[in-house]
């Protein structure tokens, strides 16, 4: 009897721990140092999780496509197009983890094809701009999720980003008093044409976010960069600006230009009263906003935002939206909440509470 009770208690504890969400661990990276120094602690802590995650990611590629994908990834690496800091970081991660440059490059590129996500930008009644997202991906990446605060030699914060150990791009990032960005993979008529363009030295779509965070000072400069740079994969860039600006946007991209309704090259802006039916928010998942989505995440997110109302929008209620199925998916890796004008509030919750 006692043995049975103890077993039940232990089982309850294990199940509780398995479903308990955690805050992503944060590291401060001094970018005045070489990559093998500022990434050393992260690689020490996460290399085993990264190796497991990379194995799963590579297996996601159809077997018949893997040789071509790996060949094209290496062609891009050998072309001289991989600049700093990406090149040094990839070399160090290869040395630290034992993974080949080929595997690391392939995963860094296929990431942009495979990330199911939900991103929301909204404005409160007093003009605060909030940004929230669910990152949906293979759940093995929960153990590989890491938060990084990039600082200069004087410990001044340059930008903050949440990513996966071994991926040198940024799926979620913020430049305080400037803007925040998330990326959602785009599933459309372009399919896998991006692989053809790797040989043309187009820039990896997820790395371009980091270019904005490193080099652009404000929302407009970032939107311009995201709209005009040639990229390898079709993608959605979701950007939020600072309080009082009404700045928010979805940049719908193919490899060479912005796409919009009626074959236009139109960026979808939060403050565009003519083309934004929701007025105080925008929602993007993985389908063009002007056509019906092929799953029900967007529909349910819109219904919940409308039911909430602008007068009730805050981080707690946004977290509820993102924690409600089907917006919360079985593959949700983390939920993020931030506000570009509020330095210090950058909430990354790694999700272990989803159902299969």
C-alpha cells in the first residue's frame, strides 16, 4: 500500500515537472570579444541539446532533397557571402559541438522554411505598442531555446534576441527604443524556389533580422531593409515600433520583393486605416493576410482579440490568446511578449504545457 502511494506521488511530480513552463535562460554576450569567447558559455551549456535539435531539423528534409540542400548550403558558405559575425560564430559552433559546417549551414537555411508561428502587434488605448508571438517548431527545440543580450565593451545593451543554439539568425528580437521583430515562415506558391537562389548569394531571411538589430536605428529603416534586401526564402517579417507612433507592420516577402493584395508590393501597416480592418492590431500566421488561411490559428486569434477589445489589451491577456488552442499548438516552443519602449520587459516562456 505504502509503495503504491509513493509511486503515485512520484508519478504526479514527474508529470507536473514535464508540463511546467520555464523562462528561457539569458546570457550576456560582449560583442567586443571574439565569437569563441562570447559564445563559450552558451555552447558549453547547450551543445548537447543543439546536436539533438539539428538531427531532428535535418531529418525534416525529404531524403531525396537532402543532398541538394546540403550542396547548396555549402556553395553559399564557400562563395564568401557569409560575413561576420555569422562566419566566426558558425566556425566556433562547429568546433565546440562537433557538428560539420555543412550541417550547421543547412539547418541555418532550412529554418526559414519550417517555422509555423503566430505574431501579433497591437496598440493600447493610450498608445503603447505591444508585440507578442508563439514560436511553433519541432518541440526538441524547447531544450535548445536561449535568450541573448548583446552588449558592447562598456556593457551597454545593443539588442536582445531569442534563438536556438547553433542558429545564428534571429527569429525573435528587439532593439529598445527602436523596434522589435518576429519572423513567420511563408507557405505559398513559391514553394522551395528559394533553394535555387542560394547560388545567387541571396541573404538568409532569418539573418536579415539580425542585420536590422545591429545596424538600423528605427522602425522605418528596418522596414526598408526588410523590404528591399534579396533573401533566400519567402517569409513574413512582423515589426513593432515605439509607443505613440502607431508603428506596426507585416512585410510579406518573396525572394526579391514585397508582395501584397492584387499583385501589389504593399507593406501592411497597423496604422493604415484603409487596409487594416482590425484598426488597433494585426495578426500574422503563415499565410498571406489577404487570402483565407489554411488552418484556423489566425481566425481564432482574431476572434479572441476582438472579444478582448482594445480597452483590455495588456500582456496578460495577450498571453491568454497565445495560450488558447489552436493558437497554442502542440508544437509551440516558446511564447514571447515585449514592448520596444519598455527596456527590461522581454518575456520568453518556453512551453511545456501543450497537448499533442
